[in-house]
């Protein structure tokens, strides 16, 4: 699946460590090859994030995206607690 990075995602991405940026790049390559690979734990979100989905970058970091016209648009990235407050 093709993906795009929203400017809000890109701004946060640039502030992360190089190690984490590399992990994100690896996960996005995997996502492009198979968006439902078990490693990604691609799942729909609920509540205020209804209509969005999330994938795992690390055990704590998540990338949030929505699908528009068969393109995944990544809109946010952060730890689970940063994104969802839990």
C-alpha cells in the first residue's frame, strides 16, 4: 500500500532520535509491502480517533494513519500515552 506523511507527522518525526527514525523507516517499508503484517499490529482506533488506524513502531511507539482513496496518510506518531493518554 502506498503511504504519505502528513506535515504534522513529519514535524514530530524530525524531532525523534536517529535510531527511532530508522525504526520508523523500516516499519513503513514493511507497511508498504504488507500493511497487515503481524509485526505491525495494524488495528482500527475508536473514540476520538474513530476512522483512524494505528501500527506499532516499537513496543511503545505508535504511528496513526487514515486511509484516503487507497493511500495511507500517516498523521501522528508518539508513545501510546502521548497519543492516547493512557
